[in-house]
């Protein structure tokens, strides 16, 4: 059935009604939901964050558009999905990352994470995370250099490394930090503090985001509220978010009960790092998550467990990115083994179905 | 199409239903408060010989012959077939090919209606239902030419003879009318509640069923109330109000909601002790059988924003659509007409198609609405799972759609292609605008052809 043949008869057959929720409408609403988080990021980290968001989004959109021009097909930027990718890339990068590195990350996200697989609907992984995984390896040091939130001069002055000349390594931030950072600044995120020194962070700080971390991942409560908007408008699968968060909380609570001095409490687990952003906006990417009801729960639980395992027992302080990428990788498999049970299925059919999968 | 917002019914969540399904805008407000009215007779009627499932009827009359309203004009050809009765007093002019809503032209009796005739039904004789045996009743039902008036047009008497070994313990009367816009059944339940009960009793008697449940949705509370007033005191017939959700009116969904039974794939409702009849059919049965008359007219909802005088009208079988639309002040073409509801109905090929027994409504959309709803932009499947969550049969339309696009028609059996009853929920919700139902129709055809080619 060629597309042309299908669309020429499609005009005349039922159903004659369509839900107004089309792909572009959904994607545009996700962008709306991300905007408050962007605003908070700018308030938290200043003009460096603003520049980061603008650059990442611009590069992402441009990459897709230019590709479409070269591939001689109508541009697909109108479906808004690439805007989401651009914004998400910015939100998961450190605020002090040189802008040129951010641009590369954004380019890789769209080119390798999305276009390479065949564009929207075919990407196996969440494109933003593909870019970030690439940069984690390519730019290890700048990707793990953190700056304090809410510095006094943040609205007037770039973090010096932001403006590094393209293709040069950024200079050290030590000198600048020692002059602007508050006393006791260690250059570590709450997760790193926990990993290396078993020190917790004030809960209110975690929930409201005035901590060091990636540009848009710090304000757990705000992210949750923005996600709620999408849930209410039925444009996001809350089951994924819910299952990830509940699994991560329960699983980490288990360890916390065993040894509170060694392991963080569940609230810390949920509030710190990019778990909230990941669970609300990245694991829920429709394309790279399973499409079946049961599959979605399995996927969420899987990611929740992986996050805790990597955070507590892996070599890295943060595991959300890898947990979601792993979840993406197994999601087709999950879909396949969780096919819905058909209404009125008779035995024979069920057996056939099993043979089929 | 969001001309009206959804009615908010918080209590709905406590009502019974099936799982999955969708909530399109109901749009019943055009006609739900309009009592059933009679339209005048046209000058010519086109009575199709094949307006039921099964073999076409065989004409009993010749061109030039006079017929009296209600007189049999064609006989059933075998068991799965139904006779026809003259919808008006007049003269048979010829037997001709006329357009049908599905497209191909089919044979019809062309009857010229005598003008000025009172058009009283003189044919038929009163019967004492209580004194009749089961076999006599079934024969009487066939003689009345009654078929499923909900749309399928399956001869009713066939359903009344369930396969050997199937015992019917419950008769379900389907008053859900879940398609947006349509209000035929809704009005019938109010305006002819007594006939509905009479019909239900006859069905119970024939099938030997001890109880019957009339199911309707909670957007039709007035209908439920109207029926409750005339329910028999012995409690054998009850009314149940279920959640308003599409496609609640599908047989399988109704069985699930009312008595929590699943009709196994590929089997009849009788295999789980059920027999399901539509409200319009049951009303007609209750009205005709005691009088020994045949089906000569039906209630048709003509509705939608594109027509000036929407309403529920009694129309003689065979009335050309053009005549009705003109009476209602519609000047446009057939292009924006849909026969049946917007979810499962077909577009109309021509205004010359006649009304048949199975046709319960015409929906007239504005050209703009048509554009909005059919020319939706197409995106690739984004695996959102909306279709999976909407499919009342719990299929995986996304997966089926992918296989169809790859022309892997035979592989679609594994995903229960033939359990799909083309309700349209998946296409409705798909944000990518993929014409899933369209794919499945083609796939079923291809699948059958491929199987026939290589046994
Ligand atoms: S049309 Fe078929 S596949 Fe689609 S929702 Fe209805 S039953 Fe399911
Ligand atoms: S609703 Fe459409 S886009 Fe979503 S999974 Fe189904 S086919 Fe794909």
C-alpha cells in the first residue's frame, strides 16, 4: 500500500472524525511545558544558561532543517519534536559548558540520535541523551565541571568558560570560582557529595533547585508541576514517570533501611540529579518507550531499578542517562512480550500469538 | 470537530462500561429533543431488493401492477433473506437499477405513489401473540421482513434461531447508540417505550430467555426514565444505564458492560447465552408483529450542522435521499453526507440513493468540517500507544499498521487482524493521522485473497 494510494482513498472512508490532538499539537505542548523550566534555569544560572538554551535549540532546529533541504523533502521542523530535543539537550548540560561544545552536542543529538535512525518515529533512543552520552566521552572534563547556582552576578556576566573559542579546550574555572563562589563551595553536585563523602543536601534546596547541577535538572518540584500540565492535557504517559519514581524510591528505601549511614534516603534519591527531569520529560519520549500498557510499567520499573543500581553501585554518581538509554534499548523487546490480551481471545489464538512473538 | 464540548458527567466513572474506547464530542443536541415526525410521501419510491444481509428478495409483483400499502411485494429467498412490503399505495412502474449508498447500482422496485391517497395500512391482520408457538412466531418475524435496524440489516428471524445447544439466558436490548450525532434509538425509547417492551417480551418468549436487559448510556437518562415507567412488574426486564463511551453500542462491548461476558473471537453471542437486538428493531417488532404487518418505514435521524431542519423523521422505505434533503432545506451535494454515524458510516455516493431498512441516520457536515477531519497531516507513527489504549478489542493497531504498511498481510493474523471490527477508535486518536482502519480494511481483503491463492 503506497502512501499515495492510501491517501487518495482515505478521504472517503470512516471514521469521519479525528481527535484534534495531532503530533504537532502534542509536541508543541511539551515545549510549553519545558518553558517554565527554562525560565528557572536562566534565573538559577544566569545568561550562560540562556545562551546555552538558545544555542542548543537553534542548532537542533537548523540541523534538521538543513538536512531536510539536502534530502529534498519538506522540512519536518514544523512537528516541533526537534525543538524539544534542542531544549532538552540544553537542560541536561552543565551551565558552564563552552557554547561550542553545546552546539556540537545538539548537532550530534539530532544528526546521530534522530536523523541517522530515520527521523521522528524511528529513533530508538532519546536523541538528547544520545548527544549527551557522546559529549560525556568527548568532553569529559567540561561535562563534569559544575558551577554554583544563583551567583550574584549571573545576569550580567557569562561564566567565563561559556564563551570559549570553538574547538579550544576551556580554561580552568578555579580562579573565577574562588572569587565568586560562596564559602565552602566544593565544585560538586549533591550526588557527587553523596557518592564521595556520604553528605546529604538540604531537602528544600533539592526540591526547589538552588543547587549545582545540569542547567535544567535541579528544580524537582517545578519539573513535576510542568509534567502535571501534560498529564492533565493527556499528552504524557504518567505511568512511566510514576513507575520510575516509585520504583526508585522503594528500591533506594530498601538500602536506606539496611544502612542509613551508607545510603541516601529516598527523598534525596528522587530530588537529586536528573532523575526528575529524566522521569518526566525523557523516559516519556513516546517514540523510544513501549506502546503497550503493561510494557510501559515494565519499562518504568526497569529504569527505576537501573537508576538506583548505577547511582549506588556504579562508578558514576549519576545514572539516569544510562538507565534511560538502556530502557530505550530494551523497549522494543518489552513491547513485543507485552502485547495486549485480545478481547474474547480463544485458546488457539493465544497460542498462535505466543508462537508469533 | 469540537462544536460542542464534552458534557461533564462526574458520576459516569461509577457506571459500568467496557475497557478502552474513546470519547468523541457527542453532538446529540441537534436532534435529541425533537420528537419523531412524519415526512410526506415522495412521488416515487425505490425499494431495493437487497437491503438486508443474505440473498436478495424475489419480486412478487410485475410492472403495471397496483400495490396497497403494507402488501408483500417480494418474498424471501431462503432462510437468510427477508421479504419486502409496499411502503405506499401506488403502482409498480418497473424494476430498475438504482444507486446504493455503498456505490454499485442494484435492482429495485420502482413504485409510483398515488397522490391524495390516505396511505392507511390496510394490509395485515391482528394476531394473538400469546397463542402462537415458537415456530409460528419465528415465521411471523420473517414474514414481517424485519432485519437489524441498527445498521447491520441481518434478518432478525435468523438470530431468533440460535445454533443447536446454545441456550439463551439473557436478551440484551441495545439502546446505546454510541455514534455521535445519531438519536434514532434515543427518541424511540422515549416516544415508543411501550412498543419496545412489547417487542422485548416477544423476543424473550421466542428465545425462552427468562430475563432481558435494556442497556443505554448515561447521556440518554430521559430515555431510561421513559422505559422505567412502562417496565413489567414481574422484574424480568430491567434497564441499565452504562457509561457514555464509544463504541459502547458494539455487541461485544455491550455484553461486557451489561453482563460482564466476553463473546469469544469468531463466535456468536449465543455461545455465551446472549442474544442482542437493537432498540429500533425491537420497537418495530413490538409494533408490527401483533398487527401482522411488515416493515414499510423507519425512523431516520437527519442531523448535523450542514442541514437547516435536523430531526428524527419517519420515512417510507425507498424514499430517495434527494427528496428528504430538499424537504429539509438542504441544497448542497451528496459530497458532505454520511450515512450512519461519523465513526463507522460511509460517505454517500449520490443523492439518488433510497432509504433502506438498515439506515438509521444521515449526517450532514459542513464542507469545512470535512476538510478538517479528513485532510489531517500525516506523520510517522510515534509509538505513542494511544491506539493501543483506545482499541476496544485490545488489539495493537500500531503494530498492525506497521505490518500493513510493509504489506505483511499474512503476519497480521498473529495480531488478530480479523478481530478488528473497524470501529475507528484507533484512527480517531492517532496523532500521526495514520488511516489505520483504512489499512485494516485493505489488509483483510489482501489477507483473504492471499490465503485463497495459496491454500
Ligand atoms: S478499528 Fe479495529 S484496530 Fe482500530 S480500534 Fe477498532 S477494533 Fe481496534
Ligand atoms: S496512535 Fe498512531 S502514532 Fe500512536 S502508536 Fe498508534 S499508530 Fe502510532
